[in-house]
C-alpha cells in the first residue's frame, strides 16, 4: 500500500504539477475526497447511464484501430501476472491477450466490456508504459480523456479515477458502480467543488490553509480540530490544546 501511494505521488507530481502538489493537503487529500465520493455513490443510478453509453463508440473505434496493430485474443483466464509480461507479449509476438472473466456490466454488454479492457491495457500499459497499480489507472484517465467525447467524462472518471483512488485509500478494489461522482472537475483533475487551491493545496472554502508545521504538540496535548494554527509575533505555530478538551 505504501509503495502504491508513493507511486501515486510521483505520478501526480510529474503530470499534474500545475494543479496540486504531493502531500496530505494536495493529491493525497484529493484522492481521499474521490474515494469518499465513490463509497457514498449508489451502485446504480439512471442519471449515469447515458454517460456510460457515450463511451461505447469510443471503445469500438479505438478497438478497431488497436486490432490493426496487434492480434487481440480473448481467453478464459487471467493472461498476465505483470505489465512487463503484457508488454513482452505485445512487443515480441504482436499479441495482446484479454481475459473474458467477470465481463458482466450493468451498461456494457460482455463484448464491449472486453473491448474496453483491450483499449485500456493498450493505451495504458503499452503506450503509457505503466504497471498494474494505482499510478497506471490515473495515467489511463489522462490518456483516455483526450479521445472520449465530453458526455463520457463523468463515466470515465468514475470507472478510472474513482476506482483507482478507492484502491489507493482502502487497499482493495471497490465494487463497480454505474454512478456519477459530483463535485469534481472531470477535465482539470485536482479541482474540487467547495475547495480553493492555495499554494497547490486544497483548502476548504472559508478556512485558512493548514500550514505544514514540523513541531508536534507536547505529551498530553493535541492539535485543535478546527483552529489548527495560531499566529504570535508574526509567526505561525501549531494551536495545541489539552487532550481531554
């Protein structure tokens, strides 16, 4: 889990540096907010269906293009243990194997779902050269968003960023949902409704930015839950109160 979080921080630091920065008030907080939204979302909502359906032409179009480059084979098994094995098969044999297991989907038919797996694997693990981890899933969203129609953005965000952040935060992949995660900017990943971005950190509107202070409260004291800092003589200090308060 720690390794995945480290990879997540490396990735967003390189690819989304202009929006947020790594750390507890930057990308970590963003991912936490996404994971919370995914957990709170219903398993299925009618309002999300059209967005998922908007992904289908993209999937079919990209699948046709990719199938002209490699031999896509559907098998009743999990073909690769690692992304390196997948890349080796594609680069040396011009073959991309896709599992047909667990292909049920509440909007896509099994064939479309399997095609999406092929598109996802090729764009992410071949073109993007990423591994089977949270970093790879976020990378795939940034690649897909350039080619899908705007109507499909909400569904793609749920499928990729929602599930990836849930995995990063909770340590396991969540159940698949047909839902829209409100309050997030699907084009500018990092922007959240109700939050300002101050010095590349997320700050809830109406609150002061939480400063990154090195010192900790003394034994028997804790940081005030709402007013975390205080200013004295022109400097900012941690606002410590007695632990029983």
